[in-house]
C-alpha cells in the first residue's frame, strides 16, 4: 500500500473533499514507467484540483500533483531504467491523469525528463512548474532581444512561485529587476532574491486612458494578466517584450493595439504544459546553470502530504509565498 492525497466528489452535492489515505499500487493508472516519488510541490492548478477542481479534473477519485521528482522503479521503455532520477511537469498530469501527491506514480515515458546534473530531486521540486515556467519566460525574452543593461525588467506577482524564480534568475543574469507585489511585507524577501526596485501593485494595477506612457521597462515577466498587463504594455520600451505566464488578475485584456503598432512591443505567450521535449531539456539545463541554489533555498516552504488540503486553499487566496516542497514520504 502507498500513501496518497485522494480527492473525492460527492455524487449528490457535487462537493469535493481531500484526505490522505492508503491506496494499492494496482490502483495506479497503466503506463510505461513507475516512479517512486520523493518530492512534489504546490502550484495554483494544484489548489484548484485539491479543492473545487476548476474544471481540470476529469473523474474522481483523483490524485492531484502536477509536478513530481523521484527515482524510476520499473520501466518498459528503453529510455529509462530502475534507479534513474527523473522530473515530471505538465502534460496534464495531476489534472486529467493521476499525479505526484502519492508515494508512487505511473506515467508515460514521453512525459519524463532526466533530472539535470547538479540538481537534487528536492531542488527540482523547489523549481517545479513555477520555476520551469519562469525559465521559459526568460528564454523567450532573450530570444526576442533582451540583454542586461537595456533597462529594468518588470516581474509582476513577484512574491509568487513564478515571480520568485524569475526575479532570482534575472538578477543572477545581470538584469535590474523591478518586482511588483501587493504585499509590502515581502520587500525584504524580494530584495533578497535580487530585486533592486519594489513596485507597489496599486501603482500599476489601474486602467489609464492613455494607450502609451513613458518607456520604462526593457522586458516583463507577467503572472497577473488583466488590467495590469494592459497597463504594462503601454510602458514597455521600443521593441521590448512581455512574457505572459498567468492570469491571477483575470483573463480579460482591456488593452489597445497601439503599443504593438507604435512601439513594436511583443506579447509572448508562455505554455509549460505541452512544451516540446527538446525545449524542456534546454530549460532544465538553464535552470541548473542560471538559478542560484542559495536563492532557491530561500524560497522553500517544506510540507508533507497532510499539509496539502490547507495549502491548496491558501494558494488560491494568494497566501503562499515562494515555493512549497512536499516530501511525500514525510
């Protein structure tokens, strides 16, 4: 028997409940690779899947956890053998498929990535989908011309998982980082990650009538969307890019096309779920090289399976800072 966080749905009321219980290994889905999970983490999607489902979970009972890292226990695919260390993020694991909130997981070999040299499974989950997404965003900005010295790079939702890692990576690469947060008490934390400027959320979260403002930002990693993204587009320098990674502030975009037409601003969409394998390897390689491990450790909040129902509710309310690392055997 293995311990897992299992979410069940009451057929009559439609309400879900999550609890840690024991399941049989035979309950795991059929796939090529069985992994002894060591660590997982908590993302916004995990909060949805632990709680109301958010339309992501297809059937119950369900084991959430969109990320995990561990050791291959059995494999019918030649690419992986017992003892190999692996990481999984995305592919709708933890949503449509059972995920990492269990002591074992069984998944398709195509969904796995070898653990990068120099990273432990714990560090990989301190990174998780949030950090992987942050690196994809930084790479996209670089691919569109971002280099240190062109001016400050804005990071919205900077105290969250994606924002924290983006701030640390950008600062390590030599960029001046302006961190947006609605939580003033997080200033010390953000400066510790390398932010040189703190931008209060209210300063940048209201709609203005002018489609263009002063050219301020050389790049932006935006985890908020909505009104804030619309405002930021009008503040970008000529030819600069915004990497859009989230919608904490809403899915609507009350913007005009003027920044695109008069300033050649680029809006880059970042998807981490269906990212091709080769780009995954590239991003994880960059993470191992360009994310300072001491900064990563400063983001970590340790947790166990028993903490997940509480943490799932807290992340949906924006009350989780940095990166939660879940020891599934703890």
